[in-house]
């Protein structure tokens, strides 16, 4: 998904329709890879996107590189590729101690507002959009994120349909 400039452009257009994303983005300081910087909603977005994309067994090095560049582009440079790697490493460590659904609830704490949650859900879901048929684990992870954000099954389906129609 993130390796296609056309798809990234379409995702940007979809996010333009969600003012909460851009308001929240403008409140985030310039990109930093510093581990000491407190986790914010962008870190949650990176973690959620990784958990969905890697739900069926992880990502290869090339996939991770495209993932890092894509999230930097979606965040308009506010989420540095090095910081994305830190988020991926953090969530990989947590996966050993938690169930993914628990991790999604932790991510939900970083993304408190519903309109912003919709944007984060769309970006995270976009990671599996280019697949003809996402795996069952990826779909379950996508729904677990939606439920952690407090979305009904109908709302999840509506957002997925909106994403598929736009991107």
C-alpha cells in the first residue's frame, strides 16, 4: 500500500476529508526519532498499522522500509522513519506479552478523539488494502482496532467501504 505513490496520494485525499487529522497533525512537533519524546497518537497510528499489516506473520525488510516511508508521507514528515522503527520495535516486544486486542486498547488511549480515531483506523487499514484478499488474521486485527476505538461493526464496515472506494 505505502509503496504505491498513487495509493498514497489517494489516501492523502481521503484524509483531507477528515479535518481532525490535520488539526491533530498540526499540534505534533516536527519529526523526531528521540525515544525520550512521549508517545503520541502518531506512534499509536504506527503501532496499529503495523499490528494489522503484520497480523499474518510479520513484514520483510523491504516491506518495513516501505511502511516507514509511507507513514512519514502520511504524517507529512512528522513521524520520522526512525521513530516509526522505534514504534515497530516497541510493539513487537509487546506482542510477546500481550494479545493484539490488548495492544489496540493501549493504542486507543493515545488516540482519544473519535474523528482522529477514524483517520488512524483508515491509515492502519490501508496497509492491507492492496491485497486482493487480506488474511483472516489481518481482518480480525482490523476489527479489533475498530472495537478498541469504540466503533460498532456497522461503523467498521462503513470506514472500510469508504477506504476501498477512495483508494
